[in-house]
């Protein structure tokens, strides 16, 4: 028998190992999930991201036939929990519920252990536009009233947001830098404290996402909407105009998107299984109610479309964020 040279033998072994690796990878995807799943919620327990994540986790258990353990890991505007997921083994056994901004904007502003756009998006759970709200007895009856006063008193009107780097806060800051309409941003630790600040007359306006707490105060007549911080009007806000309709044509990114992600380099077969499972979860009435039914997209937004949204946001907003936050 002709002996193989060391180089030739190494080549044969490399090809064999690659073939085995491909087979194992394919088998892993086919057998997924091969164990219990950890769902990392990148925000505190009890908040909208947590409620959405737990609702989805419950349905994943039913659909995938394994236990899904929810772990809250907050910090750095969602980037701490997101980093754990993104840098985990890409076997689909560590997933995350986070926000699009946590994986697109926060890494642009500070070092968080991953780059903007890293990770594997699975799909959108809810999308909630920011809304300019005032108290029922506010002198601002329309958004035009508010803008007129902002022009007269630049930087004097106080606007509460759920944080300094939220999608809504960034759009407010862009109103000053790109449209010469300056407000005074007042960051709170979430939408609920901002809402309390408005009702207690500590701020003039708030720009929360339209979550259940805000909805309750709106439907009770305690607060009034002036403008929507997204590309489209919302039926539940009546004839409330968008920022774009009011002359701020580029300000369409004031939306909080709660999403499910997997680690970077997760195999396509696993992504497809998770996509299907998430879509099934969002068809369940109990899941929709727990996540906030008003904000569940009418048509499912899966991995490819969500990735495109994130890529567009990174491209469009990176220069803005670097200018605003250095």
C-alpha cells in the first residue's frame, strides 16, 4: 500500500473532520432543542420587556417541549443581558428578550462587549411608538401649541423620558440639533416614573412608549396625546399626528421594539425553528394579552426583516449618536 505523506494525511483528516463537523451541526439543528432553554430578559422584572419575555417563554415551553427558565439580567440600557446572549454558544439554548436599541444603539455609544448589530435576531414581539403626552389640563392643546412655545422658549419646556438614550429621547435631542426645536430632556428610570413625574407636575411633557400603564391613564382621561414618534398614525390615538407630518420628516425612529435574539452565528435551521415558534406564540391570545396586544405587529416580523430594520437603524443613526454622545 502506498503511504500517504504527512501533508496528504493532514489534508484527509481535515476533510474528514470538516465533514463530521457539518454532520454534527446539521444533527444538532435537526434535534433542536437538545436541552432546556434559558431566556435572558435584559431588563428588570415586572417591566414590559419582562412581561413580554415571560409570555413568549411560556409558549416556547409548549411548542418546543422543554423547560424555558427566565433570567433577568439588567444593566447598561439592556446591553448587559444582551451581551450574555450574543456571546453564548450558538446552540439556541440561550435566548434573549431585549430591545432593538440595546443591540443597535447602545454599542455605538459605549463599550458593552459586542458590536452594533451583533447577535441573531429571531423576531419582534411588540413595537410601541413613543408619544408626546401632556396632562389633561395642560395649556398645550395641540402639538403646534407645544412647538410654538418651544420656539419662544428654547430649552425651557421639560420633557420626561424613560432614559437619556432611549429611542424617544434620541429623537427629542435630534429635534434640537437637526430642526432647531430645543426641549429640556429629563431622564427617568423608566416610563412609569416619568408618568408619575407628569401627573405630579414635575415635567411639562413625557414621551413614553404606549404601554399598559400609559394606556390606562390615557383611557381614564388623565393625559392627552399630542404627537406620535413613529412613521404611522395609530388608530387608538385618534387623529394624533406623527412627527413627520408636523415637519420633522426624518424623526421616525422613536419606537421601542421588544425582540427575541439568539447568539451570533446561530445555525439557520435553529433560527427557522425559533421563528416559527415565536410566530405561533404571538398567535396565542394569552401571549398577546400579556405582551400588550395593541403593540403586537399585525403581521409577524421575522429574522430577516428584523435584521434589515436593525441594519438600517445602525446606518442612519450611528453618526447622530456619535455626535450626541461623543
